[in-house]
C-alpha cells in the first residue's frame, strides 16, 4: 500500500516537473519570438517611409525646441505632449532636418511603454499571458506600422495602456498604483483629445468606486482604481503641470480657441467618410488577433460575471475599453487608421489571453497544434511587417539632406506639411488639411504670398496637398520657386526671351541676398540689365524687392535664381515627379 502510494507520488512529481519544463520551454520560445519582433520593429522604425503627418508633428517639435508655443505662435489643434517630449531630440541632434529619424527612435520609447503596459495588464493571468501581450502588439502589422510613427495617437495609446497596466502592478501598493494610473491617464489625454473619450472609462470607474465606498462607509473597501484618492492625486499632478505650462506661456485662450472651439467646427465641417472604409481592411489583416481576442474577452467576461468582486476587478476596465476604443474610432467624422491604435492594442492584450488558453489545453495534441498554428501565424506576420520596410525612407532622408545642404537653419521655407522639419515656416498655418483649404481659400491665396515675402522664404517643398491649394497661391509658388528636382524648389524666376530678341520684365528678390543667372552663357550671348545696370557676372547681390529686368539677345530661356547656402549654382530640372510626400 505504502509502496503504491510512493510510486503514485513519484509519478505526480515527475508529471509536475515535466509540466514545469514544458512551461519554461514555452516561455523561452515566446521570449525569443518577442526579441525577434522587437528587433524587427526597431528596424521598421528606422527604415519605414515617413507619412505626411509625421513631418507636421516633427516640425512642431522643432518649433517647441526653439521656444515657440503651440496655438499661440503656430497653428495646431492637437494636444502637444508629443511635441514637448520629442523637442529635446533637436537639442542633441541639432537643426539638420534628418533629425526626424531621431524622433522616430524616440517614438520607440512610447512603443516600449505600450509593451510594458500590455504585459502589466496580463500579469495576473500568468507569465505566458503577460509575455504574449507585447508579442502580439509587435506582431500586429496594422498596429505596429503606425505605432512606430511620430504621432500623438501612438503616444496616447501607450500611456493609456500604461494607465491600465499600473492597476495590475503587484509590486506597487494601492496608493502608488492608483497614483501612477491617474498620472498616465492625464498624460494620455494631454497627448490626444481622443484619449479623453476612450479614457472616460476611468472616470466611470472613479464614480463607481466613490459610490461603493460611500455606501459601505469604509475607505478600505476594494476599488477598481486601487486607491481612488491617489488616482485623483496622480491625475491632478499632471493636470497641474499642464495648467502651470499654459499659465506661464500665456496660452490658455489660444489653447481653448484652437483645441476646442475650432476643433469642434473642424469636426463638423471636415469632409467625412464611413468608419468602415479603413476598419474593414484592417480587421481582415488582424483577423487572427481579433479571433483570439474574442476568445480572451469571453473568458474574461465569464470570470467577471462568475466572481463576487467584479466591481473591484481592474479587468472590468479592460472589458470596457473594447467598446470605448472602438466607439472613439467609429464616431469620428474622418476615422483614419491611426485612430484605431487603442482598439487594436486592447484586442492584442485579450488575444494573448485567448492564445494562452489554447496553449494550456488539457490534451497534448491540442497544445502542440495550438503552438504550431501560433508559430505559423507569427511567421506570416513577420513577413508582412518586413514588406513595410520595403517602403524605405532613404529617398526622403536624401531630400532632407539636400534641404540641409542648400539652406541654413534660419532660412524660412514653405510647404503644406512642415516637410522641411527644422526650418522656420513662412506662415502661421504651416500645414492645412482639406477643411482649411476649403474654408479659407481666399485667406490662403492672399496671405501666404505676403508671408513668404515678409519672412524671406527661399525654399519650397512639393507635397501631396499642393494641387489642392487655391489657384492663385499655386500660381505664385510656380512663378517664384524653381525646381531643383521634383521635390525641392528654391526661390527664382524663369524667363523666355521671345523671337524678337528683347525681354522686358521684373524680378522679385525675396530678400537681400546673392542671386545668379542661369545659364551663364546667356550673359555672353546677350545683355542682361537689372535696374538699368548691365550684369557682367553670373552672381549678383540684390536688395529685397522688385527689380526691373531687361534682356537683349537671341531667343532663349534663362533664370534668375537664389544662390543657396552651399554657394553652388544649380540648374532647374523641370517636369520631374514629386516623390517625397506620402499619405501613409
């Protein structure tokens, strides 16, 4: 009898050891996969092409680095945490426009925070669930390809996950966990107004906690937010810092005007489209994660409904985040893909729970099948992410390198997105979207040329929005900026000498500086006079303003062009396609 009991105990011990060994092996495999996707993500951040919006946010960060205040000194309608967080990059890398790559690297820090937050949310579920959560974030192409970009939405999503994850931090006491969660939440809102919508679940949880404690008349009653008082203190600490910033910069009125009053008008007037336009293809790409997420959601909801402590379980916030993040996307007038980041992040966290459930199946065959299937899915996702790297940013960085070579950090520039990154912009509206271009075309046509002349802008970039600018503004830019290539244009005017051999026109010097005549052979074939004085050499100095220009000689084309920073004369290259600016 005793011998049989001992044998049974030995078998049980061996089984436990085998199970522990398999668990360790599974955790190692997941850790290796996580490391692989982390490397792939870093490579993606360094190589993926920049979207047009990223230049807008990068330029705003440069302006903040140089002391400008959003809303008061330049046009913005987004909350500014990303600009403030990224501004120090320019202190390290200087005013080279290629520093935009450093901003991408800095955004990987927000993505790392999102991974830690996702792992923290699942910490109580077990090590497998906790490791799978960041793995699925990085293995989800619709998420990771946007999360590595310079975007307020990416930062807000990361901070939102951190706010959820802090409530699961076992090593933090209730007070510290509540404080951290509140601070992360307000920081998320300071990143994006959208976070106030999907983060409203925390406000509902706070009300629930307070009411439950009042009913129980006990401050020690369990709470969704761990410590409602310290959650409020954490939130107020960040909100207080925001209020101090707005007070010191005297930008309260401008902030309210642009981020609320104007933003509301913008939301009503923006030419919208159905939320299904981007959701359907993204959902198809993320079908595996949404399927596993549905399983994880069902398991979580069942546990909450079966337990007696559902109203004090932070998983209730995770479940509530599913409809709040999806509604935040679907209710927008123009729901672009980056607005879906929080929903995809929550889905990935729940998908980790669903996958862990399959990997812990009772049958060995089922466990092995689930592991093989998961490995295949991850392999396909890795290949999909690698395809995005093929859309390299090498050409864009080369263009920015040319901007650095041709212009000085003090040379003003004009385009419709801030694509020059680290050069002063010519106009308060340094970018315009379709709503602005449709609502104030007369102002743009009238005031942008004036601003270009007032600020002495010598550089123009061609972006996706150029063709939708008012006709008069496009005509002004085309007349006064000549193409270095398809993407960059510098100040100058083009002339066609008629067959009669005599040209009488004007040249507008945007600022007092050096200019040159191209081709130089035009001076040998004929006589060029500016303000009545013969031009004897190709390089000349002109005061800002309009100058009379006359040419006597054979029919030909000639240009008077601004001499760039590097002192090299250049020849306009017309008819080339613009390839610098991309939507996504």
